[in-house]
């Protein structure tokens, strides 16, 4: 039995088999800019099932937020499809999309910027209830706001405060309450803990997991922080330059990374143990992420990959299964990582 | 305090006048760093990390009142004239901040900026300074430095810009490098490059480094000694192995436990209730008391615990030092 087993999760690859809540198929989101076309998302397919958390991790500019925004149709797909609750929403008009915004909610990184500074906490939380016409009169709305405050662990008297009177963690709780208001099928959490103090990050992660257990929520959890994604997710995907390069359960990705980029990412994460740090051998990647305007031919990671071979410039590797439920987009998946770790 | 210290601060206190009253940003902080050694200042946002190094190097904002003693290379820095302080800083201290663009001028070439740092403080000719700029850009790992020397900051990525800032900081051959969250805005793979670079330069040049971060993992990798700050005070301080291996303050213990640990399984994380206090309204006793999982007794609430040794170089500010097994004990 693996020491990695979790009390609330079966070992190996068995995500809770709920129905598919959201699905992307070969999604491309390209942005025309004066410097050329930015291929922010360039062929991403994924599936999120009810009650699970899909983690998205990757470096800055890899396309995580754009993928999240596509699920709310806050960006227009260049090609590919977006399906939510069984319906293809790719071509929906702005009018119809308003209904989608109730089905899919989003929580942003900076709770300061995502809340209207002029609105009280109570009005902020009531806003989606009004927009989506979810509660009858003022009294019912007030009760619902109080219920939402309770759910996210905020005192009811905070309803009369303004965002600047709250701490960062409290503001993020307001953001979560707003997202819960419409009882969405899916909540996209885009770096929800990145701007919070270390001691408050754990509070928010526990809150999100508790709410998920109680309300059977479905999350897409986006973060830079691999350890946080590992902790929060049932399945996770690693992005690089607009593509998913590896996906699987956190245990698979963390313990048996099959893509050289994942292996390098894992080896770069500092661990809060000086003895471990002193003995660690890092895989230091050279150079920077190439421009998404002009991604490398063949494998996109080849310009930084310590295991790149001539074939890698010619063939664009597909995301292929390396074990049940575990996929990697590398021509030499597994072998390349073994070679890297041995050298 | 050892005379070999490159920078030593004693009882450093910084109070900033604000519209809502005086904010005590730093309160009675002592630390020192020697040649070739790295001191890490770690703590959450607003704990006084930046303000303590700014005050120590004479860069506190005008509204700040700074008291205490600072010795830079054996000289009483606090008692020196502003002019002498500026010269000493320019000659002996290099700075790297979180956002490289705060240190870079967008309309000058990177070569010019690195060269200027050397010209001014080492009295190099323009030509020699340019050659030195190429050398330094090469040293910090800018590929084809001789060509890139005429590039502008916007033509570089975030990681490359931070390398340029490090080259500028090194241009005056400083005895002390102050790095305030130099990798916080960077991706982990780039962070690993920068950490490696600074460690390597330090080995070769013997520079003393004060590295500010909120990332305990980074501290574990770079520090010889560490000071854990909270609400303007040091709560725990000592060799990095002692502080991480046998944390004695309930705050340090809780902070180390609050991070998800992929090796430990996926149960709920240990949390610290509440949030850090405002510097405008600090509690009377131990500033951590309102959030402390130990919460010893009324004394914690009303009396400031002194910073006391738990072993020779390991100090902690609590009435209830934790034992190595995590139990709380009485002093
Ligand atoms: N509206 C836009 N117009 C042009 N380019 C864009 C736009 N939105 C995103 N991009 C670019 O698309 C790429 C992917 O951006 P995205 O924000 O999705 O990345 P990310 O993975 O969320 O990064 P981060 O971790 O920095 O938030 C980046 O190169 C970004 O500059
Ligand atoms: N110019 C200023 N005017 C008023 N208060 C200030 C000023 N600069 C800092 N402070 C206050 O002093 C305290 C210490 O700030 P400092 O910048 O040293 O924190 P820090 O530990 O570096 O935090 P961070 O991790 O956010 O950089 C904070 O409460 C801050 O609000
Ligand atoms: S396909 Fe080639 S370049 Fe790409 S990750 Fe695999 S080994 Fe590296
Ligand atoms: Mg993003
Ligand atoms: Mg700071």
C-alpha cells in the first residue's frame, strides 16, 4: 500500500465517477496582437466530472487562465469546442451566455481587485442573486446572504463592511461566497491563494475542500504552486506553452512524472527542510519559455529539454497514455525522465 | 556581536507616521551577517522584513523614525553623515528587489546601466566600464553577453532582467548583497536558476547576503541563519537547521505545518486562525497571542516575552517554547 494514500481518496487512478460537467475538446484560443498571433491555448482537451477537482499547473504564460476563462466563455475560442453540463456553448450568443455565467463561476487571484470597492460585502454577495433572479424578496435575499456568509466562515456582521475593511483572507472568502451564490455546476478558481499570507492559504484551502465535500462542488483549481495543486486535486494537468504536457492523478504526476518538463518543475520546488535541500540535485532548465507567438516546431519543450534529440524537432508529440489515467506528451515519455534523474 | 560581521543591527526600531497614527513597523530587532554567509529574513506580509533592511542601510522613508545601532564593516553607520552613508552604501552594498523594473531604467541599455554602477563607485573609465559590464552580464549567465549588452530591458524576460539587476548589484564588488524577495515574481524554474546563481557568486566572491522571502523552502535552500519575523519583531532566530529541525516558537511550528506536504497525505492542513495584526494596533503582550494555538496564560496577553536562548545560537521569543516532539512546555 502506498504511503501516498489519502483518507478521502482511493489509491491509484479512480476519480469519483460523476457525470462530465465541463469539457474542452482541442480548444485553441489565439489572440491577434501587433507582435503576431499569441497562441495562448493551442489544442487543449480536458474533462471535469461532478464532485472532483481538476488542477491546472504551469509557469506564467502557459495558458492556465485563458483555459479557465474559456470555460466561462469569457474568451472566444479560435477553434475547438467548449461543453458545459452537456451543452455545447462554443457559439453561444452574449444573451445565452448570461445563463452560462450562472452555471460556471470564477474566483480570482486578487480579491481586492475582483470586488467592487463601493459595495458592502452583503451587496457584493447579493449581486449574483439579483442578476440571476435567484431569490424572491429582500428578506429572502438577506437570509441567503447570511447563509452564504456562514458557509464561508465569515461573521454575519461583516455584511455591512466594505472590502478595504477586510483582511486579504476575508476578502477571498467573500469572493468564494459570491461564486457559491448561484449554486454553479463548476467553479474555476484562478490562483485563489497566490496573494494570501502563508498562514491564511491553508485556511482557504481547507475551506474550499470542506465546501466541496458538503456541497459536492466541482472545481478547476489553477495555480503556480505545485504542492497546493497536488493537495487540492483529484486529477491534475501540467501546462506548457498553451498545451497540456502531462496529466494524471497527483500521485502519478508527483511520484512518477513522465514528462521531462514536469520532472524539472518538481525538482525546482524548494522544500522546507535544509537537509533535504543540501542533498538535492536540481534539474536546472536553461533559458526561458519561448514566445507563444512563435512556438518551437515539433515538441514545444525541446528548446529547454535536457533530453531533446533530433527527432524532437520534427515530431509534435501527442498526449499519450503511459499508465492507466496517466498521460504525457513526450516522444520518449518515462525513459527521458529516468535518464534525467540518473544523470 | 562579532567584529567580523559585515552588517550588524542592534535594537533596530522603525516607527512610521501615518494619517491614522504611528505604525510600528520594526521593534527592537537584532541580527548580523558575516562575509560569505546568508541570513534569511522570513515572515508574512507586513512583518517588517523590508523595512528592517531599508532602515539598516539608511533607506527608510522620510516619515520613518529609526532608532538603534547599525554597524557596516565595523563603522558606526547610524552615526555617519547622510553623505558618508550614501557613499558607503554605493561602495559596499548591492540591492536586488522583487520587481527588476524598479531598479532598471527602461530607456537605457542594460550595458550602460551595469557599466554606470561600476564607473561611479570604482572610478573606471567608460571603456573599461563597458568591458566590465560585458564581463558581469556573462557572469550572471546572460547568453552572448557581448551582443546583448546593447539591448534594452524590455527585450529581456523577467528572469533575464533579474540577472541584469544582480549584475548591477555586483558591479561595485559589494561586501553585502541585499536581496528583497528577488525570486517572488519569477517562476519556480527561473527561481531555481537565480538561487543557484547567487549561491555560486557568493561562494566565489565571499559576499555576505541578506535574503528576504516568505518562502520557507527557499530559506531552507539558501540560508545559514534565519530570523522569523512577525508584527515587527523576531520571534525565532538561529542556524537554519536548528530553527527548521527543532522549531521552538508556536508560530514557526505552525507555519512549517501549514504548507501542503505531498509526502504527508491529503488530510486537512494545519491552520493558524485569523490574520496578522495591523502595525497601528499591536497587542500589548505577545503579538501572536490572539492566533496562538498554545495560548499559555494571561501573561502572554499582557507581557512581551523576551528573546531567550534555547541553545547557544538559537533564540526564541515565547513563554512556552515547543519541544522537539511538538509538545508545548513551560519555560
Ligand atoms: N487578451 C490577450 N491578448 C493577448 N495576449 C494574451 C491575452 N490574454 C493572454 N494572453 C497571452 O496568452 C498567454 C497565456 O496567458 P494566460 O494568462 O492564460 O497564462 P497563465 O498560465 O494564466 O499565466 P500566469 O501564471 O502568469 O497567470 C500569455 O503569453 C499571455 O501574454
Ligand atoms: N511608507 C510606509 N508608510 C507607512 N507604513 C509603511 C510604509 N512602508 C511599510 N509600512 C508598514 O510597515 C510594516 C512593515 O512593512 P514591510 O514592508 O517591512 O513588510 P514586509 O515584511 O517586507 O512585507 P511584504 O512581505 O509584504 O513585503 C507594514 O505594516 C507596512 O504596512
Ligand atoms: S519529446 Fe523530446 S524534447 Fe520533447 S520532452 Fe520529450 S525528449 Fe524532450
Ligand atoms: Mg493566470
Ligand atoms: Mg517586503
